């Protein structure tokens, strides 16, 4: 038997995907922590779909902003949890997301074609 690898399907999938902005990734991390509770680094990594080095950088930023808390459970187990401030920020983003399609639609209608 001869097997032919279909290279087209993977390439098209990669080309059609839109990269998330930093802001979207911050919100995704906060959402994961808000909905799934305190999590270890690897669990946040998989649930938010962020690689480890990027996640560490983004968690550091979120910690400095007071949006995420680092907790030690037991002797050495470190988990991350969303803070009350982080929950407030998520609430504001949810409200903004509901308003944003209206603003985006108005902006697209106002554009003058070439």
C-alpha cells in the first residue's frame, strides 16, 4: 500500500487561523483562571492554549497588575488564581465585547471604497 500525506489541509488551517493579540491572550488566561479555579502553570498553559515561556511572561505581567495571585498549596505546589480585580477586568471586557460589534459595524459602513 502507498500512503499519501495530505499537506494541503494542515497548511490551509494554519493560514486561516488568526493570531490572538496580547490583550486577547491576557483575557483568555484570566477567563481560564476565573472559570476553572486555581490552577498549576501547566494546566493554565493547556486550557488557555499558550506555550510555557509566553505564559510565564504574561502571568508575570498579570501578577504585577494585581489581576492574578500566586498561591502556594502544600509544601511547594504553586497555583495561580484570578484576583477580585481580575474578575472586575473580565466583567468590563465582557461588556466591551458586547458593544464592540456595533462600533466595528459602524466603522466598516463608514469606510469609503477605493
